[in-house]
C-alpha cells in the first residue's frame, strides 16, 4: 500500500468538469482508491479537495496534512461529508496553522510517492517535485500538453522524473489518454444586447435580481456537493450565471447575503435600471474577479415590488447610514466608492431570503439574453421568460399564464436564458 500525494499548480477560479486537470485528478484519485493506496493531501485549495472527495467517494483511504484541531472544527460545517468520512485520517499538526508553503511541503514529505498532474514552470509544485527527487522519492509526472500550465511537467521529465504511462492504469488507460488530450472549450461570455443607435429604450417595468457566475459553492451548497458536481459529467456552463439562475428557479428562492453590504445586513439586491443602461455599466471588476452584471435574472414588476417587501436603496455619504432608523439601515448604499458611482445602478433591496413561490406569477419575469435561451428555459420555469435581445416587444396579453415574454405569437421574438449574479455585485445568491 503506497501513500501518494497528488499535486496541481494553481488553477483558474472557475473550473469546469471537462477541464484537463479536473479529469486527470478525478481519474487518478479514484484509481488510487481502487488500488488500495492512500491519498495524502491538504485541505482548502480546490485541487486538494477534489482529489480528497474522489478518493473517499470511491471507498479509498486518505490522510489530510496540516489541519489543526481548531481548523478541523472550523471546517466541519463546510466539509460535512468529507471530514467525517470513516476512511479519513487527520495527521497530527502543530498548534498554529501552517502557511500554504509549509502545508504543501508537509504533504509531499508525508507521502511515499509524489504524482504531479499539472505543474507550471518555476512554480511551487515544480519546486516540491524537485525536492522530492533530491530526497530520492519516486516522482511520477503526467504527460504534458502544449500549454504553459504543464511546462513544469516537461522540465521535471527532463530532470529525471518518471512519466506516468496509461499502460500502468489498467482499465483506466483509455480514459487517462482521453483526459490527457482534452482541450478546454469555453462558452462565450454573455453580454447585454446593445441597442442600435437612435433606438428608444422604452419603458422597463421590472426590478430584477441579476445573477452571476459562482467561483465556489452556490449558496446553500456544501463543499462535498460542489466537488461531486465538479467530478461529474462535463458542463461547459458549470456554475456560470445561467446555471445559478436555474438553481434559483429550481429552489424557488433567492438566498440573501451580507457580503459587500455595509453593516453585514443579509439582503437580496435588485436593480430598476434599464438593460440598455446595464449594457454600459456591465464590466469586469478586477478587484472582485468577476463581472458587475450578467444578463440573467429574475424580477418583479416595479408596481408590485413595494407590496412584496422590496424597497429602493438609500444612497448618500458614509455618515448617512447611522442617521437612518435602525430598521432602514439595510437599505443604505454609499453613493460613490473609490472606484465607482453606485447610484446609476438604481438598486432595490429585500431583507432576508426571497421566496419566489410567494410572488404572484403574473408579476414575475425571468430575464435572459437570447431568444434561444428563452426557449430552452421554458422547460425549467412556469414564469414568463423575457429575451433581452427581443426587447422592447409587446407583452403577450396572457403573460400571467407563463411562457415567453416577447414571443413570436405576440408580435415579438421568443427568448430566454439562465444565469446567476447579484444586482450591483452585492447581496443575494450568485
């Protein structure tokens, strides 16, 4: 029985199940479990957690390095179903949490063998593999592709590491070769349709919670559930804005959040801004690592919003929040931050979770960018679906019964879509 550590260099924040490193890590962790070998790993980084989930789910043993007793208690909720697995052993750690470098080195030193999935040239994984080679430990390296993400693999092989060949994987050989040959296929980023010059915007009668892509777990999703989905069937839209919208519609709830809300109030954010204005406001927020707006959402008619508990945000200078009645402070939004003027977003907020099942169907709209996506989404929701590229268009007279807003039968074009992003990049489900 070997004790094997799997290593990957740092990866993009939003992986998909079809990514080369995901498929290889999943396959190799399961292969170790089937062989009765022990996976030695850390906890926290996605590549560690994915390998841990796959090994345990396949019935194999695993050891986690570098997790203090306090850290294990703090992680118990998020890692429910992993840290309480019967075949998991937590190796003793010091009283203080190790740094990432210390943790990675401890993982490598605790293993009998190091297996490098993907390593960048000059990165931490390449250095750890070099140290293992100098200590006389076996170092196996997956075949490199032609990207910079595996340049370290090529250098390690040239330095004397052993290449992992498919022939040694038995029944998994064909799947391993297929995973090595994978090229990531990206879904084009959706955008708000930009109206032709001189086109009148028309009335926009809704306030909408626009969703966003989610780099980690969806709200309400455990780490184990997230990892199981990542290790599952390929989905180029994995955890993107459309999938987030589909999750909201499936749950019938928009979950509130306090992130980026002054005072930490748990709210759901909406916007009354016209989509033509959002086309100008939508941009990549580098400091947050995401877009400010994406064209997927669910909303309600402005005329019904107040009755359903939504209220416009109160914009002003930082000192204004303390002057508001305590029950209204959740509405406060500073008018201008260091980077942005927030008032053009025309934000509305709901306090706490929003239960869509309590909203009258004839007041609700689901928003997506294209007619094609609108047609696809009709099987997911009974709410009317609006394709932004078809706006403005006459609403169907019987839109309260569901279907596609702006459908061809109403003189417009059918449309729909899905996704997840919080209006104004603040409160609510992704």
